[in-house]
C-alpha cells in the first residue's frame, strides 16, 4: 500500500507543477519513504537471533553481497585468507550496510578494502574506503537507533547482529580521509584457514 501511495504522489508531482504544491508533495513522499524504512527495519530486527549462529566464510559472504551492489566504478579488495566467523545468519546485512552506506555517502569513493589483523586473544576485521569519512562528532551516533542521513537503522542492526556472538563494531577512520570500521571478534568465534584460533 505504501508503494501505491508513493506511486500516486509521483503522478501528482507531474500533474501539479506549482512549486508550493511540489514542496508539500516532497514532504509527503519523504514521510511515506520513512515509514517504509521503519517497516523494513522492524522486519529485519525481529529476525535477529531467531536462527542459531553458524560459521561463515567471510570472503564468500562479501562476494555475494558485492554482486548485489553497483560497484562497477569501485575497486573492491578482499584480503581475508579464508577467514571464518561464528555469527548470526543475518551477518551478510552487516557487510551490505557498510558497502551500501559507502556508495550512498562516500563522495567519489574509488576503493573499498576488507582485511583483518590478529591480536593476542582476538581478531579484528577492518573495512576501509577512500571517501569523505565520518565526522568525529557522529562516530557513535551513526550506530544509534535514529535517523541520520538515511543511515542509523542499518548500522544499529549491524551492531545488534554482531553482538549476538559477542562481536563489536566501531568507526575509527580519519574524517576527510575515508571511513574505517573495525569489527572485533573474540577468541573462539573466528577461524583462519580451517584452523581454530
């Protein structure tokens, strides 16, 4: 029904070109779009934790997600060496959100890169792009359940999905030099090259 409403609003915008009326229609369209986003958020949120966590080959998950996004003008580097993570089955939504946000807000992004580093008792998956980055004052706000430049829901969901198996995510990029997200994975929730870490 929201799709029908949005369709009629588009027709009205074509039939009534008066600028004052256009502003009203733009506001109605935005409101309807926000309702649709919130409905999709609710649908995704209710699915978190419903299915048991399992092991995922992260390189394969990222390749699958990348195939659904318009990345023809972006160089995608995936340097994960058969890394597997123990996670909620909605894990792919985390990587989709990161890449989709880069494409939407990254400002002339040309590269996206995935890598990881091991620490004494944990592992960190690193996501980087060469876009405009995240302003320092918004680094935590982007994960909150509120509307922020069309994001917020996706990153809030991502943090919740990762939290099911004890993973955390934070933004550590330098504003103006690109976004950088670090996903921390506790020992026992990752495997590299088929050997438990």
